[in-house]
C-alpha cells in the first residue's frame, strides 16, 4: 500500500527516487525522435476528400501523409529552383494525371 502524504515540509522537499540510467536514455531518445506540435490546417473540402482517399489507399496516419507532402514540396522547391517549381505547381493545379506524367517525363533525371 502506498504511503500517504503526511503534509510535512520534509516530505515536499525530499528528492524523488533516482531514475535508472536505462530509463533516462529511453526518455531522451524518445524525446529526440518526435515532438508533438499543435497544428491546425485549414483545407478545402476537395483537399479533405483527397486526403481521405490517400489515407484509405496508404493505410497510414494522416499526419504521416501530410509530413511526406511537406517534405516533397520542400525538397522539390530546393531542387528545381523557383521558376521550375512554379511551372510544376501550375501543372499540378490542372489536376490531370496524364498531363502531369508527360510534364515530369520531360525533366532530365
């Protein structure tokens, strides 16, 4: 049975039980891997439909899909440069997979 707080100042200032080294290492590595961020995304109904469709196909968490999309956007922008990236975005906004496939095939990869 756990001991109840007796209300003394000594009880409040008494150090807690020291953590084992493996517990500390586990907590540190867990904190370094991912940090939950509070975020609110305002998206259109059409974008929500696409996200739900991707979620169903991929079978992953929506946050992982959004994270992949942000990484793709970021690295494409860095790799292509501003002008080429804007051209690619205008091709994507046409929402025509065949046109986009043809457009991307013209890149020298």
